């Protein structure tokens, strides 16, 4: 049975978290960013973005941050709140420092209106 777009997004989110925790190469992290973005765009185009909403409450900081970025243009208030929560965290593991920095940057500079765009 073929995997659904939602399953592909979730798999990519989990892989990205695993890559951070295990200090794997950035190239791997970025590869799964592209996959996550592609399948999230498919969900949004199919008006299924609400299926990603529960992951804004994930216990995993990197998953929450990624979902907040993916859904920002659909649910700006909820996602801004999640990004602020991550940006304001203290005593996070070192490997999530880049995630926290990303949340701060997203709050400061915003997220492009067409994100998650696909340029393959």
C-alpha cells in the first residue's frame, strides 16, 4: 500500500529530529526538509492542513518547530504562539539550539507567504 502524504511528512519530521539528536550531517537534515516541505505542500493543496495541527502540541521541540513553519500561513496565530514558546525555552538540549534559533529567526523575519513552496 502506498504511503499517504501525511505519513511522508511525519516520517521526515522524525528523521530530522533523529539527525539532530545523533549529530548527523546537515545535508541529511536538509534532505528531509525538502521531503517534509513537498508532502506538506500536497496536504495544503488538498486542504488537509488540519491533519498536521495536532503536531503543534508535540513533546518534540523540532517537530513542533517544523510544523509551526509549515502551517504558519494557514494558522498564523497558533504557529506564532508555538514559535514564541520554543524561542523562549530555557535549558534545552544543545542539539536543539539550531531549532530554537530558527524559531527566533522566524519570529523576527517572518515566513514567506508561499511556504512550503516546492522548487524542484
